[in-house]
C-alpha cells in the first residue's frame, strides 16, 4: 500500500556514488572551513565524517582524517596569531 524505504536503503543508491563518498566530500569541506572558522566544532565533525567514510569503504576517509587534524592545528594557529602580535 505504502512505499516505505527500508532502513538499509542508501541515500546514494542508484546514483552511482559510492556510499562513503558523500561523507568524504563533506568532511573535506568542513576540514577546509575549520582553518578559518570554528576549528573547535568543524574539525571534530570532519574527523567523524572521515571515520564514517572509512568505515563505509571509502579510501578517501584516511585523507579526510588527516585534513581534519591539519585544519584543526592551522585553525588554532591562526586564531592565536592576532592575540600574540596585537600588543
């Protein structure tokens, strides 16, 4: 009567996109934004997306994790620079 999707149906099913690729792309974007804004929030979210992508079989997940850590470190460095050089 109703067409109900099962919980195992993937959002990328039928589009040809591997299941972890969406998480990897979103993780890269968030890791990039973490350098400039909200590194305490965006870098951990990117890290989690990298782990999810890796668990779903996407090999880019490793690079998302690296990018999240680097984005976090650079974000903290950039946030600390103005306070050090202002006085």
